[in-house]
């Protein structure tokens, strides 16, 4: 019952460093998402993917890149870390469905990133 | 454009009081889905309920109930006889079905504090 797994859980980066946040899901979901949550704020969509090989920008994509080479994995890359990227990052997945009941997003535990 | 508004930033109640969390949404789609998530102090996002635009039936689950009214674009959440364990941030979210992306747009959340 792994669901959506994110690694690492915590990370401190120095300004200008790069890192990749890993996300994998074992539910065979088509759709995957990256959100960031700033303190006291809601979740803002960074990037999303509707299937392997297809990605698109969300609301706040600047400073990030993603790839989706497999159904299971959706890593998020920070190329040049900046203090403004200090946040909690959530990966999520959902199954595509035209079923009228729709489907909820399943979330990982989050990655708390601090850029100093 | 999609938008979710949770006007109540923070609510404090005394244990056993009833409390209603408001959610107002905007969408141009006729097919859409609404969700509520709970984020306890530990930080994970816990799915509570899903409702589609075709179904305006209210729902009750234990102490939780949800009131969906398309006429006022609202999807309010009531906790009856609140308990300290209900203390959390609650998010309302919207997903538009036929845009093909199932992006989830979140409100800014309502922090509920239940005092013993």
C-alpha cells in the first residue's frame, strides 16, 4: 500500500545548488502533479502530466523542470535554487476517468525544502 | 477561469461546538468535481470527500456533513460536535472534468482550532 512516495522528506540547499525531488506512484495513475505550499498558504500547481512523455506547466513553473519517462515516476528538478523556492512540495496522482463520480488526487507525504 | 475561495482564514471553537467551513468556487465548465482535504499538524493531506457537479445531494459521514449548492456555487463543510482532533487546516478544491487535465485548484485553506 505505498501509494505516492516522495523523497527526500527534508532537504536544505544552498543558493544556486540543484536537486531533484523524487516522486513515484504504484497505482498506475495517468495523471501526476507537483504542488508547492508556502507557509499559511494553499497549494499552487507547478507542473502536471497527463501520461508518460507528456508534461505541462501549471501556475508557478518558473525555476523548475519535470520529466515523465514512465507512468510511475515524475521527478521535479530545481536547477538554481533560490530562497523563494523554500516551501513544502507535494506530489500527487490521480486516475483519468470520465466516470461521473470523478476521482480525488492522492498525495505524497511532502518534501520540506529550505534554501539558504 | 477556475477559482476556489475560502474566506475564513482561521476559526476557533470550543470542543463540542458545531462549525461550518465555507467554500465558494468559480468555473465555466458544466462538469466539475469538488473536494475537501484535511491537513493535520503532521502535514499530510487527507482526502475527505468528493462531489460531482451532477449530484447536489448533501452527504453526511459521522460528524461530518457537506452542503453542495450549485445556485450559490458553494460547497460548505460542517463538523458537528467538534473535537480537538479536528484541529487542522481544511482545503476545498475544484477540478474541471472535460478540460482533459483534471488539474486540482485549491483554496487557501481554513485553519480550524478546537479548544478543549
